[in-house]
C-alpha cells in the first residue's frame, strides 16, 4: 500500500509560513527532495509520519484503509519576527514521547496523548549535526555526521557525554541500533557536494562493542555506490533502507547477525527510501522520491528459508 503526502513547500522564504531552501539534491546522478523522511508504528493501529520539507508530523489511523490522517502538527519555535521551523529527519520513540533529529544541532520532543501531538521542546546540544537517533536507559543517543561521535543526552540529569567511533576516516552516523553493549550503526561517506549531480559515495553497516567511551568495530559490510538512510531491527535481523546508484533503485537490505554480519536478501523498493519500521508482520518505509509511505508484508523482505516466530 502506498500512502502519498503531497505538500507544496516554496524554496524561497515567504513573509510567513514554512519554506525549504535546499530544494532538490543529488546522489549518483539522480535527484530527490527531502519529503517524507520517517515512519513509526504506534500502539498497533496508529502510524506517525514525518515530512522534512513541510516541518510536519502526521498521525494516521491504520485500523481500516485508507488510513486517514487524524492529526498533524507543524514543528517550530516562535522567533522575534517569525516562526523558526523544525524540519524533522529521523524519529525514535519512548512511550508516548517522540524524539526527532533535524540534521542540525537541534532535536525535538513531541508527546502524543489522546491522538493529539503536543510539541514539548526543541533543544540544541553539542557542536555536531545529527541524523541517527535511538533511546536507551533514559538517554537519547544522537549520531553525528561530522565528528565520528555519538552524543548521549541523559534526559534525567540534562547532561551530555560522547562515544567515540573506532574510525580513522570521517563517517556520517546515519542510524543507531543497540543490544546491550553492542551497537549496530549505518554509516556513509560522500564524495562531492550533494548540490551537484556527480555526488557519490559508499555506505557501511557495522557492529561495534562499547568499551568505556569508545565504540570498537567488529564486523562491517560495505555497500559501494549506495546511501543508507534508515534501519530497523527485529530479532537477529536488521533491515536497511538504501539507494543503490549502480542499480538506480531503492532497496531494503536484510542483514543477519548470526555468525557475523551477512546480507541475506535485497528487495527492490521505491527510490531513495529513508526511515522504516516494523509492527507484527508489516514493514513500513518512507520514500523521498515519491513523498510517500509504503506498507508491505514483512515476508516480502525476509529470506525464504528463515523461520522466526511472530513478534509484536
């Protein structure tokens, strides 16, 4: 099922209202705009969707097709003259709290109560810009794109610390998953400017072990001429969303961890997929190229010979 979210957002700043100056940007000779950037299932019959250019969150009722929008909110903070909009990137959930990155120093917190969003705060932290995010043990983990560091924000004490990545070359931390002291990170590196068609690069999905304030690398998978933007875990499997410049298509890549990291399946999908999530036997992912969310059977992305009990 495809659910489009069509928003007309100007590139030039109007007197009032939202705008998106970046416009189109490139990878491997193909262009896209930052539209629907992430999707999360909530309590089984609700779907949270983020639209980056429009600075919006939507709440959908998924109990019956065609999944109507039952609430939406424009994110931002009032400035001295006009509103400064918060353009969301990736989402992580903790209870009814929604935390969002914005590929800036800022992150936002929104709560969901009685099917209504309420923006709680927009905070700045550190000197990096952040893409990946995760919640663990009362702390928000933010993946830096400039420093090879994860910033840990203790939300109870309002203090920050960092975890240093065991990498000699600069990497953007695109997604964060964790299991105890183990971290599974999606990383990439660009060659050239995304404002130009010649922009290219590689991506990695890597396993790290936390040792003090360092993340020491173990196994790693290289994806040449690909850009990873999302990941979700289910048991021993990780599902990665990436755009493959060689094949000129989007892919959901299924990675297993038993006996080391292994690619188990590559499933074509809409171009420039971004965030994704799993609930029960459904997988949802967002696509920049179509400004849509897609909800598909999880079995489409699982290796045929792999049997795991259903999880919710």
